[in-house]
C-alpha cells in the first residue's frame, strides 16, 4: 500500500527504516506527547518495528512512513491503528521537528483519511492526543474530527482527548 502527493510518498515501514524510527521515537515532541518507548539503539528500533509495525499491516491498517517525494528522506509517520477495545481504528501521526508546521501532517493525514473512508469504507474513525498537544488538536480538527472529551485507553494511565469522525 503506497500513497503519494506532489510533495510526499507514503509507504509501509520496514526494518530498514530503523535509523529513522530511532530518531523519531527519541525526538522531543515524541517524548513529550507520546512517551518514551525505550528505543536506545538501532537494534531496539528494529525490534520495535518488527513487534509493533510489521504485524499490524492487516486489513489495510498500520503505521506508514512519510517521506519527501523529491528525495525519499523520511520526515514522519501517519497511520491507522486498530485497538482491541475499540470498534473503529484511530488515525495517528508524528513528524520530526524540522517538518512540523509546514503542512506535511495535514497532507499525509488527508491521504490516509481519504483511503480509510473510500477504500476501507470505514464508517467512523477516532483520533487521540494529550490535552496539551495543541498542534495535534488543530490537525485533528482540520481533518474534520470532533472533540468528544476525555478518554483513557485500556492499559494506559494517560488521560487523552478523544476525537471522532462520522462521515
């Protein structure tokens, strides 16, 4: 499953992307808003990809690598995640600091959202973020998701904001 826009190329994440995943998961915004995943080496990043990304490419879902189409330099991720205790998937995204605020998040998420609605025929989609992540809140709202209030994912203590799209 590959997607593209004039500025972006989006594809599945593989173990060959470990260096980028290491960088992203240790970036200041990831650590602040998503949390430390303990990725302290290239080997740990490879194992994280094999455990958390590769097995999730089922039924068209999963986390995708976002690269610049002109150079294929990775700049972030965007994907659809199915959580066991929720009926519908959620959309999520993360970008390296140098690529935030340039429209890449909206561009990538719009493509993934369009795919979810048109190809996967999803009738509802969620989005989650921590209450102090104003950039993610703005992006979810720009995508058309509505804030439904506080939510805690099963097995996680962090209070999140739940956003919902009912096309």
